[in-house]
C-alpha cells in the first residue's frame, strides 16, 4: 500500500513539473509572438497585395498562379501561369512550401512588376498596383470602412483579441497557480492566442525561410497542451491506459503530418483526433461530472468547441476551396476563436471555475469601465475646452482649461459610480450594487459588545458626547439598568418597570438614525409587526413610542443566548438537539406567513434561546425588515431600495435579484441555510461577499454529508431541497421542511 501511495505521489509531482514547464513554454511563445509578431504585423498593415492565388506545383519546383484577380487578367495573366520573379528578383527558396501566401505583397499603393511565364513558354513583365491590404482581416475592414481605416482597425482588433487570451490566462495563473488544470488552461489560452493571432501569420509571411521552425515552435506545444487538457479534464490525469496511447498517437501524427504532408491531408486527418477528444469530454460531462462540475464545465466545453471550429473551418476551406472561399469564412472563424476566452472568463466569474476569486474578475470589469470612462472624459475635456474657449475668447485659454478641468473632476466620480452600479445590476444580475452589499455584510459582522449582567450591576450608558440621544436613564416608564447588546441600529437595554418591577428589554434607535426617515420607518415597521403577532416562539412587544425625540420599543426580556452565540460554543449540533430549535423557528415562521408577513432576515443572531425546565426554546426576534404580502402595513416608499434586504450569508436568490418577488419561501431558504450551519458547523456558501452572492445565485447547494457524514440521506435531502434556487422547488412551509429532517426511510438527494 505504501509503495502504491508513493508511486501515485511521485506521478503527481512529475505531472505538476511537466505542466509548469508547458506553462513556461507557452508564456515564452506568447511573449515572443506578442512582441516580435506585433511589430511585424504593424508593418504588414501598411503593405498591400495583388491577388494571384499562388501555390506550389506538385513537384515543388514552381509557383503557379491559380486565381489572378480581374486587374491581373486584364493585364495578361492567365490561370496556370508560372511566377518567375517579383520586381526583378527570381522566386526561390525564400518562399516556404506549406506557408506560401495566397497573395503577393508590396507596400500599399506601390506598383509591383511580376515576371510570369505563359503556357507557350514565353515570359512577360506585368506591372500591377498593391491596392488591397495584405492580411485577410485588413481586407475585410477595407471593404467596409475604406483603406484609411483598415490599418488602425486591424491593429486594434488583433491587440484586443490577443489581450483577451492573455488576460484570462493571467487571471488563472495568478489566482490558481496551485491548480494543475487551471495552469494547463492558462497555457492553452496563451498558445492558442499566439497561434490564432494575425501576429503569428505575419511572422510566417515575413520569415518564410524559417517558416517550419516558427510553425513547430508555436503549434506543437499547443498540440500537446490542448490534447492533455481535453483528456485530463477535470481531474488532472489520464483515467485509462488507452487514453495514454491515444495521446501518443495523436501527438505523433500531428508532428509527422505537419512536417511531411500537404495541407489537404492535415485537415483531413487531424480534426478526427479533436472530435474524438471533445466527444470524450462531453461524455464525461454527462455521466461523470457532479452538479457543480457540470455547471462550471458547460461554458468551458462551449469555448473548446468554438476554438476547434474557429481554428479548423477556415483552414480546411483554404485547403480545399482556395483563397477566395477562405476570405469568406475568415472573419467567421476569428469570431468563433474570440469566443474561447469569453466563455472561459464567463465560466470563471459567473460559476467560479477553478474556484477563482470572483471579486478580482469584477475588479477587472470595473478596471475596464474606469479606463473607458477615462478615455471618454478626455474627449469631454476637449469638447468643454472648445466650448469655453469659444465663449470666453482666445485670450482666456487658461481660464477655459481650468473650467474644463473642474467640470471633468466634478462629473467623473458620480458618473463612474453610476456606471459601476449599472454594471452590477445589468452584467452581474444584482438588484443592488456589490459595494452596498459589502457594507451591509460588514455591518452584520460588526462585533456585538455585550455586558455580562452577573459581572456588573452598574448602569452602562453611552456618554452624551458620543450619542446624546441615548444619554438617559429612564424612558417609557422604565429605568435602564445595563446594556444587553449594541448593534447597527441602536442599543438594547435591560430595563425595569417603575410601577410593577417587571423586567423588559428596551430597544432604542440610535440618535443619528433617528433623524433618518428610512430608519424611523423601519423601526416603526418592526413595532407594528410585532403588535400584530402573538406566538410563543415570536418575541412579544409590550409597548413602543417616542419620548423626547427618542424612538424606543419595549420587548419581553428573554434571559439567555442568541443561537449564534450558542453555536459558537457547541457546533455542530446533533440532529436531536437541532430539530427542536428548528421546529420552534419553523412554527414562528409558518405563523407569520399565515398572517401574510415575511421575516426576510432569518439567521442565528435573530433567534434567542429561552431556558425552560428541561430544554431550550427558540424565539424569533428582529422583525425590522419584514414584508407584508397583503400591503396592510404601508410605511411610505421602499425601505430597502438600494440596500441589501437581509443578510448575505442567508439570503435567498430572489432577495438578491428581485425584492418584489419575495414571499415566505425566502424565509424557508434561510431556515435551510441555518439548518445546514447547525448540523455541520459551517455555512453552505463561504468566501467574500461576491463569492457568497454568486454561490446563492448559481452554485448547486452542497451536500451537508460532505462535512458531516453522520447525517442521513433523508436529512441531507431535506436541506438540499430547502436550498433550491427556484422557490417552487423548495418546501412550501417551514414545518414541512423540519418534518422531513428525520424520517426513518431514506430520501433521494436532489438539487
């Protein structure tokens, strides 16, 4: 057993070093093609072509002009003529066999003199003008936008395409350099970006005499990397011995055909291997992947298919149908290739492919938005400067510049924030901005300062200069004795009734928030809601009001811990200890739902535990952000527009994306999250705010048995069903959920 384990560990180490070596090779290719190729391509964009459809003869000794254009035909060139020389220079070995360009190039607009030999063995010098951009994309741009725009558009497009590949590869390399498949994916993106770019084509055309080394240097690593990635996905190694044999045959055939055969044979044989590997990937996707892997891999497989089609379709068309047909499908093929980095990037930031940090991706998007706004505001500055200059006169240039600068400074930040909020809502599908959610989460996790009543019987009141509204010792007929807790909206005091000596919890709105109509409305909403509810598992309200502009609420005093505090000391709970507490909360929720009230913030911190003679009883607290489904309580306006409703860790998907569609099933989702945390000791979705949000929206609920194997199928199935993304797929009452946590028979686990 030890020998087998050691062998497996050594194989894993060798695989990691091999992948890292491939990554370094890919990075070197990307740097080389990206630098030298860009310079060469930029030079080529200033060159034009005379379409001739040139190709080597079967014996490899002559260049045959197969499809001259109309101008060449009018000048006397005939299909089948032999190209003898260009501008007096004989055509020789400088033009490499496989990579002979289908056109003959020269500086754009310059005359080119061709020496051709006709079928009757006579030779003729024919002068034509290179008036068509050399590279295919430039020809497409020229046909649409004209020659003057073709060069700039061509360079911009190729840089953007290459940058897309490199950016996603850099993201994977930086954030998941410890993940074998992420590094392999990054290497594949770098080599595919280099191989499919026009920079690579420019290198081949510029250095025809070393075309084979260039082709092998860029293409063969891509063959190895892509083959390994397709066969290893998603586990990072071969599954069966025949896959190793297949990979050896595939890589050998690629090398031999590339060196010895024609382009027609290459495109007849090689696609078979890629079709086989993609088919294997799709079969594994359907039969072997988990729900999470299927969700992450869906867009990745789409990207792989787009890349294979975009790479092979134009090449095959060129091999069998010639240059004219190739130009027709060239742009189509390039657009397919563009889909590779786009789909992988989408899989990364939308579905956390390879567990990449989502906020970084959001940062990349916002970085691009900020850069684009910067460019736009440069134009705004120029426009304002021209307007102010015209209004103020030529002698006030300095004042015009100052006014333009001030206007841009004043407008830039508000515009940037509005655009970022728009991106959060439209691109990431969030109802509110991520920054607002992060602030709410920070507020939620602010340490609660509690005072042990047994350790101190003194009155602890905030100093007047810190919070003048709370500098008091009596309110609403109660004497304040000590602080029970301090939260985001205010403080909760231990108070005693003047006349009866009854103990109560006095909740007082913070002084600064008392001036906010929104928070006053939220406070009043909670008081009116509690007044309408009467249930043993819901905290009871005694009275509420305003005294000297201080908003207060008198609640029954529950001596004990919150469920959050209890879990911090006893997690995870056994099913026998957890179910009674969950049953109490479920009873409270079902009662509230029957009164058309949705709590919207069910979590352990909002559950108090009351000690009885022989057990703990749960009491649901904090009804400050409830929703009345029948609209009987209207406090004017949407209290939470632009704010997070609830707590991110426990928020149902519809709370994040569509507040108006929330009903009681959002509370049931939160109860499922709470049950998961109670029985496993951890939350189902972890990470930063962005990761948690997109996990709620996109990731299948994790199986709690992965954390606590002692849970039964029935219990795990009930929790997973409770965490379904669609409300209709969840339990329709909280009680039904708790009833299903502990049946004797097994329950099939389904997401």
